[in-house]
């Protein structure tokens, strides 16, 4: 088929707002593709070439630009072939060779084809609405249910991979895309709930678990062979030998586990995220950090057991199997309840031990690989600190003339003075900007080009998501996603939170 037909269908799909019409256009095109063309075209219309990144950036594309051809001549297979060739260019002179290949392709493309290809290579088609309707289009073209197609696409690593088998053989063609040992599947993701009450309201009786702040891992085991995959499905087996050992010792022959690994301090509290992540650095670091920062896995799901995928089983059944297998010290702390008071208590327990919050999971839900659904909900406590404003920077753009970005400090009772934890201009209304500009200028003690420094007098309540270990500030800690909740005129600087409190919250001090 001519590539121009793909481009034209894509144009017509963008031109209508009606979802049904879009699906029909897409299905019409998909039905006419040869099996060979299916994977390529589904990838194009989902916004990425099937070759992935092919090493051409904006500059190369600009330098390769060509006058357009009058008539469409390029076949879908021609484009795929050229992209594969570009992707395989390596070594000296690669940049020039890629440019030549790209130029030659663009010179044979019509204007709309050139625009499509440029968008594709720049990754600009990615957000295209087409991605969302692709499953529906495939369902219509093949007569197979969208949920079966979604499941196979997730397990196979994307809709393009399954397109050929689906369009050729229908549902029977999808059987081969089941979960397989040593082929990582996309991890199931979580939605969010504002509170425990909201989570229980949404899910009813829930399987509650501590939410650890470590690294997501999926571990595949067959007999003595073990492989560990990261959240991005990279093989990280070499980074965590102690996890490999622990899994090798488990009683089951074949299994796939899902969990979080992190490093605990001597009192069993979690180390801050960045400290745990040092273990995933260079090989050299792994060797030297193995004893200093041992990692503990906490399993929370089981996807495969003794030769069978169990991802379609309900969470309660998968967890029951997991319970039989793992040592209590490597299992996520859990509680199944529909009772709000019990759930609140469970959350408080998690926060007291220094964890991020809890997850609430639907006991009836299957494992939805790659999906961020409502079957898993994370409940994080929004945390706040009352901090002293140490300085404010002059605003830009719409905020010119106003003191905007605030420097935030916690009281340092040990060294005296204030420990800087970050800056924020988020959460400030126009009224607050006007008020603070006026008030700050009254307590100015110095200024430079960017900022006005203040007597440490004014306290604000700052919400944040996380405390990070950071070398940006002398304090060694920084707030992540800090935002102003409100000013606290009722508090003096002497009543603001101390750096010691911040260290305790970060799990650095007990
Ligand atoms: P977020 O990254 O904030 O969307 O939260 C989801 C992540 O929390 C998952 O990808 C896991 O890495 C992590 N996590 C920690 N504890 C759990 C748990 N008990 N169940 C599922 N995910 C968890």
C-alpha cells in the first residue's frame, strides 16, 4: 500500500471530532493492510516508528530537508526499510550517512508525507489522539474484543507487535502473547486517592499495603535461574545480587514476582529514595555498596506460578499464593479491611515507620499490566511544614515587579540560624503576591540583582510531596514539589518547624 494512504487517513481522522468516525476510518485502513504492513502502520499511527529512536534529531531533519515530490510513490514498506537502514548506521560518518538516507527519502515524499515523517521522527505525533483509538480500530477491523487486544498488547509490549497476528488470525493469533518467563511485562500502575476514606469509598473492602519508596522490580525465576527487571523493564540483575539470592532460595520452581526493593537503616526504617537508588549506579558502586546498603525486597504481587500465568486471577488469590511462598520479612505489610478507622490506623503505622503512605487495592481485580487504573489507589499523606521565609526573588513575566519565589528555611536549633530547604512560587495568589511584596520590603536586610533578603520573621505553611537528599543546599535536604498553602501570621519564627523535625520526617534521624 502507498504510504500516502496512511498519511491521508491520519489527516481525515484528525479532521473529525467524532470518535466513531475516527474508529471507522482507522478500521477501514487496517483491513486493507497486508500482514507485513500492519505492524509498521499501527506503529506510525500510534506516533512512533517500529524501530524506536533512530538517532536523528531536529538538526539532522532540518539539514536533510528537500523540495517535495509531486506524486506519491513511496510504499509503506519502503519507508520502513529506509528507517531500519537509518537506525542501523553506526561508526564514523554516521551522522552524514543518516542525513543522506533521510534526504533521499524526503525527496521522494509529497508535502503531506514529509510533514507526517518529520512529526514522526521528532516524536510530535506521540500525543496524537490516534493512540487512544488504536485499540478500538483494531477491534473493529478484527472483530476481537478491545479488552483481549489491550491485554495482549500490554503483554507483548505494544499494539504494533500484535497487529499482524491479530489481523491475520483474529483472537487465536493473540494466544502467543501470554506472559512468559524472562520476558518482562509492564508493571501495573496506581491511581491516586486523596484520603483513606476516598479509597475505601471507591473500592469498598480493600487490600491495604504499605507503600514503599524504593525501586520497583519484577523478578523472574525458573529453577536456579533468576532475572531482575526494573520498572522500565531493563535487566538490573547484576545490581542486586542479594535479591537474586533471596529469590533463588524460594520454594517454587517457576515464578514471577512484583515488588519494591529498598535499603533500610539499622533500625529497619527506609532510607531516603536517592540513597536506595545509589545501588543502581555503576558496577563498581554495587560491589562497594553491597554491604553498606543492603537491599531488602518487599513483594506485593505474584504474576506467574509453576508454569502458569495467574494475572487474570483476582488480587486476593494472587496474594494468597504469594503468602505461601515468601518469608514474612520480604512480604509487604498488609491488611484487608473495609473499616475506615482500621484503615486510618494502618496508614498512620506506615507513616510512623517512615513510609510514603499506603496502597489500597481491589481484592477482585486482575493484574492489569501497564495500566494506571482505579484498581490500585495510592494514598499519600500530604505533608506540611511551617517554614520561615528567608528571602524572595523578583518575579518574571506576569509577576514582574512582585517579589515571588520564596526561599524557605527551617529553624536550626543545633547550629543556630536557618537551614534552607528549597524555593517555591507555587500556590501564591495575586493577593498573596501583592501582600508579600509590600510586607517583605519593610523587613528587607539586603538585596542583590535577584532577591531581597529578609529578617526571618514571616512563617508560611508549605505543602510538599517528599524530602530529598540533595547537594543543592548546605542543609543537604530539599523539599520536592513545595507549594505555599497559606501564611501563618499566628506563628512567630520561633514557633516554626525545626531542621531536626525535617530530618526525622526524611527518616534520617529517629
Ligand atoms: P507512584 O510511582 O507514586 O505512582 O506509585 C506507584 C509506585 O509505588 C509503584 O510503581 C511501585 O514502585 C511503588 N509501590 C510501593 N509500594 C507498593 C505496593 N505495596 N504496591 C504497589 N506499588 C507499590
